[in-house]
């Protein structure tokens, strides 16, 4: 069963619960705060999609984190999360829509060498939000910028397709929750942190992000990012 997150941010913001999975051609105007009211967001837990346990013997995140001996290791934050999580990085999966959390975890474990799925949250085409990597564990989604960053991926390839209205609505709502829970300061796309390395989150998703950041009261882009 999904968990239901109903916090003061959701009462303030809500969600577009009736949106379908059609492509959005209207920008974020349909997602303004005054038009989306009082709907809680559901997060489908790892068990719902058959997540495997993390593999700490993975070649990239090999063993437990140690600031000196193993800085790239599996890091479980010991600091209060409200102090350490300050940035949201938005991605696209760049895969078929049929490839969900389980398929992405398999790719990350078997091909990328990560200890677990890289992202903390995933949003599919109909707006279902899935729990990915534990929120108290450092992600593996943005090289060199993972510490203190929450990775959110929308399923689909937004170099060739448009994000759906349902995906954008749930992203908006998820960000409201995260901003309420943690001390967020920045929002950016993956390519903003690694220009020339990746086109993620795709040419059709990236243009939505500056407006979304402004609505959340966040700085857009990587400037000012400071790892905790």
C-alpha cells in the first residue's frame, strides 16, 4: 500500500488529481497554487515495486562511506536531514515508459555499478510517485553533486517526448513536500550541473524548471550549491 503524505504544504498546494497522461503543452500555468487544492500525495514504497536490497559490494559505491578512506562509499547521513538536504536535481530516465523502478534499479546495479537505484523518487506518466533510494542515503544521480542533493526522475525520454501534465503536477506537489520537510535552497536539471556531459532531463522538460523553482521560492541552477 502506498504511504500518504499530507502535510501543511499539501494543504497549501494540493495536486491535480484528475489529470490524465496526455502531453502538456500549456506550461506550468495549469499548476498554479490557486488551482490545485487539498489533495494528498501518495508515495509507493520500495516493496510495492519489488526493490532489491542495496549491494554495498558494488564497484562504484563500494563499502560504507568514510570521509578519508572511502569518500565515494555508501553514505547514510548522520546529520539531521533538514540541515543536509538542500538541493533537488531533476532527471529524465531516458528509457521507455514501460521501464519503471525495478528496471531502472537493475540497470543501475548491473550496468552502472551503483549500490542501489540512484534516485530518491520516481514519477511515472500517470503521476504515480515511487520511493527510490532511501532519503537518508546519498544518491548516485549527479556526478560530483550528490551530497545534500535529492534526485527526482520523471520516467520517459524528454529529448523526444513531452512530460505529461500528471508528471508535472506530481513533481510540483512532491517539491512542495520536500521544501516543507527540508531546508531546500536550489532546484536544477541534471545538465545544469554537468553541461556537456548530459542532456538530462531533456530539452522538453528543462524549460519548465526555472518557473517551477520560482514558484517554490528556490534558486534555479547550480550557482551557490554547497555540499553540506
